[in-house]
């Protein structure tokens, strides 16, 4: 019986990977199709541009620019790959944020707001603590912790109102997003508390905050810059991977993770089993918020990134892109590492398209949205699989389900495992 | 006061009509989280139609001769185009959630991601920048109702009623209000409306009485898409000078909040929309609001940061939801894919 189960489990894992791969291929094919259609309908572009666009959609990561004859060249490009890893860092963490909340049955669309609050806290801490008196690495740690904490606090709010006031968490998240966007702008605006953090040295730029490297605080490269020269990569990616592994352990190997997943599977049943559903909802949103905040911390502590503080009209895309990252990984923390890298690869593709052809980077957003659309069905397909599997088992052994609470206890982790 | 009422209406009406769009979808049993995306898409479709028609010079003669009827007709056509394309776009959601029984929240999120991406992709290619505007002129000179159309001179007074509800308004606003009333009656007083609502409450029972649940859900979502698309264009026309930028400032989500606050009932929704419209209006133009007409701009003189005013609509939404959501009663079967075999 146990062997059978493990085989099934393995099969299920392969199936989710397959489903995700299919979504990716279809998404990219549709993206290429749109490129082709636009190329055909737009007389100024011509077939050459169209073909270049299609090649870049699929192989933009390995693009090395144009040669002397103006032809696109491809090859191993360490700068692109390094930048991909750098951009993947926050995406992995926001993806984890969405994934953890999803396991608890919550749709964390509030990642952008949590990300913004994390950004503000990180920058304020990293830039206001004088590095003359406090060693820079310590400032780094304080700023990272502060960013995560700010995200956690912001994530708590939708959790609290969901648990105690029964407000739909999607709506609460959206409202807190926009409140955060205005709040952060307010903090850095002229006449506000942190006005002095506005970048006045490089006066070609308006509405930017100092880079953290102005205060000597930046993430250690950990030797990655030797492997990927001329890129922005730093140790942040390693930290993100470690956090992903920790989340995997938390969700799958600890009591807390079990309780969170039980709440996600059926809130009322979990309460019946003696699990405090309200506490777990708040906790899950707090963890999710902390992850989004950490994403912002790692991105802005890199030392070479700048924050445009006038954010009240738009929310950071990194937060929203956590949703496709998580859905594509079927909310598996380890899977999130790979899908995060994939999404940042699409980012690089978009940049190459903008720089090298008449197309623009928004085509990659189209591809992402199509992948999310497809993942809406892939979850359903997987549900159907686990449903038929359960029926199968029932038919095979008509064992009395009602007699045994331990049997029910057995059933739930299985379900969690299948979803993972 | 006149200014305040006009501005409030400008913000409240798109909210109201889009919230009603949400009602049609949810009452039929589909959670339409994609309202925002459909609004963005509808706004783009309408603006693109206006832009292309202007480029072709179809209404140039009417504009030159001050033929206001033709120009208003042009606007109505643009609204219709936005509605049709919004409905088409929403088919993606209904197909996923009715035929494929997909997770409606994820499907809606996908549409919300897709609309701005597609729209910005095409705007960049069509206009070579991030905004698509009218080809010539502005929204006010082409589509706004002015007192000169009724034979009043520049200095003539139309009276309070005239200057508030006729001068410097858009016909689109009133079309939306009429549609809102008509569709509310459709939902509550006709056979079709009753059937639609039954599919959102107990689809199995509805099916047993011979109602095609799939068809009704398609109908609900398509009406929803048409209304949201039109609402998006009306929003772009009246508040953004008929320009499409790939976003509607969270209006679709605000409309969802209005719908929940209004307890899925049209009359309550109209009231909720007016409340939120008022706050949105304060946020957008608090510096020029002269409440009692004595030349004192009270809100600007209070010395409160503009960011507070901008935050206000969202804060108020959250607080109001906190007080009302315990009592709120969503359609029972919303979000659950209809499965014929399930009892």
C-alpha cells in the first residue's frame, strides 16, 4: 500500500511538472504568434524583424547582441545569466509569499503592498544608521530584518480582517496595496519625515532614493561576480534559495506547516480538529508578508538598485509577478526557485526585444498572463486526478471511513502531499 | 457645490455600472475578479476606435459644423465598441470557468494581468509611447455637453439644475445611469433575471427545472463583460481625457468592493458608489473644492497632506467593509463550478 502510494505521489509530481511545462510552451508559442501577427500586419516591420522577434522570444537569454553585419548573434552570455539570477531573487521570494498563503487557502494578491512596505523599511534603516559607528554588515542584517518585519506587519492586516471580520482577503489585500503605495510616497515626499533620503547627488534623477551603497551597505557578491562578470548578481540569490528550502521544510516537515495546510484544505474541519483557524490565517499572512518584505530587502540592498519613491499611481510588478511564479510552481517552494528563474528569464527576453527590435517588453507580460490563465486549468486537472484516485481507493477497499479518526488523520497529509 | 456634484458623478457612475457588472456575473455564479482587466481592455478598445475614426476623418465635417448630435452619436458608437470588445474579452473567463471548471480567482487574475500587458504592447506599437490619446482635439471639445448647444450665450445662467446636470457634463454619464436602472429591473422583474439569479443560488435546483445553467452563466458573464468594458471607456473618457494608459487606477477592484458593500443589490450599490465617488472626487480635486461657494477652499487649507486624501477611498473601503461584511450575503453558489452530477 505504501509503495503504491509513493509511486502515485511520484507520478503526481511528474504530472504537475508536465502541466507546468505545457503551460510554458503554449504561453511562449502564443507570445511568438502575437509577434508574428503584429509583424505581418505592420508593414513597417517586415519579415526580418518578425523572425528576429520570434527568435528572441525563445532564445533571448542567450542573445549576445548584433554583430558587425547587423545580424542577431547567440551564445553563452554570462552577463544575461547573472542578471537573470539577480532579478530572480525577489521573484522567488514573492513567489514563495503567494505560495505559502495559497497553501493556507488564501490568495495573497497583497504582495505588491508588502513589497513596498519592505522597501521603505529597508531603505530607511540601511540609509539612516550611520556606518561610521555601526559596522556595515550589521546594518545590512538590521535592514533585512526590518524589511521583512514591515512586510509581515502589512501582511497581517488582511489576515486579521479576514480571520476576525470575515472580509474577503483579496479585497483587503488590494486596499492595503494602494494604502501602502500612498503611504510610502508620503514618507519620502517633500516635507516628510524621510525627505533627506532623496537622491540629490546625482541630480539628473528626480524622485529617486539613494542607493544603499551610498551608506556603504550592500549585499556581498559571494564570488558570483567572478562566474558572471559585468552582471548585477550577488549573494542574494543564494539567500533566496536557502529561504525557499527552509519554507519547504516548514510547510512539509513541521507541525505548523501541517496546521497551515489543514486550514487551507478545510478551515472548518481544521477547527473541529482543534487547530486554531484564526491564528493560522493571521500567521500565514504574516509569513507571506515577511517573505515579500524580504524580497524587497534583497533587491534594494544590492547596492546598485534605485527606488523611485513616487509610487502612488502604480504598484511594483515584482509583487504581482509572484502570483504566476507560485502558480506555475503549483505552490511548491522548491519549484518556486525554478519558476522564479524562468520568469526573470522572460524579463531578460523582454529587455532584449526592446533593445534589439521594434517590439517591446510587454509581450513577455502577455506570455506570463497566458501561463497563469492555463495554470487555472492545470490545477483543475490535478484536482480531477486526485479525485479519481480517491474514488478508486474507496472502491477498492470499502473500509469504513467513519470508524477511524486516525484514518482521517492519515488522509489529510496525503492530500497535502499531492498538492505539493 | 455644482463642481462637487459633477465630479462625484463622474467618479461614481463608472463605479456603479462596473459594480453592476460584477453583480451580473456573481448572481449567475461566476466570481468576476477580472473587472479591472476588462475595464482596461474596454477603455483601450473605445479610445482606439475614437482615434482610428478620427484618423479616417469620418466626423471631421460634423465637428467643423458643430453638429453635436453626430458627435454624441460618435461617442455612443465608441461606447458600444468598448462594450462589445469587453464582452468578447470576458468570454475568456466564462470559457475557463464554465466549460473547463477552472479556478475563477486565478482565471480572473490571469485576465487582469493579460489586459494591461496586451494593451500596453499594442499602444507602444500603435502610438510609440505609453499612452494612446485622441487623434485630434480633446474629450471636452468633442464630446462634452455645453450650454451653447441649447442656445445659451457665454454669460447666460442656466440655473442651478441646468448648470449642474446639463452644462459641462457627458451624455455617457446619463446613459450609464439609465442602463443601470434598466438592467436592475431586468435582474429583478423579468423571467430572465429570476433564472439568472437562481443559477447563482442553487444551480442544481435551477437545472432540475429545465434552466440551462451553463447558458445562464455565459449570459451573466457576458453582460458583465460588456458593462465593465463600457464602464472602462466611460472612465477613460470622463476622467482621463479619453486616453488609454493600460490602467484604470484600481477602479475595477474598487467596484468589487462597492458591490460587496452594496450586498449584491442594485439600490445599495448605487448608494455605495456615490459614497466612494465622493471620496475619489475629494482625493482627485481637493484643492479646487469650494463646498459652500464662498471662495474658501476648505480642504486645501486644512493643511492635511494630499497623500491622506489619496489614501482615503481605500481606507474608507476597508473600514466600511469591516462594519458590513459580517452581514453581507454573497450568492450561495458563486465561485463553485457547476457540476451536473453533484447533489
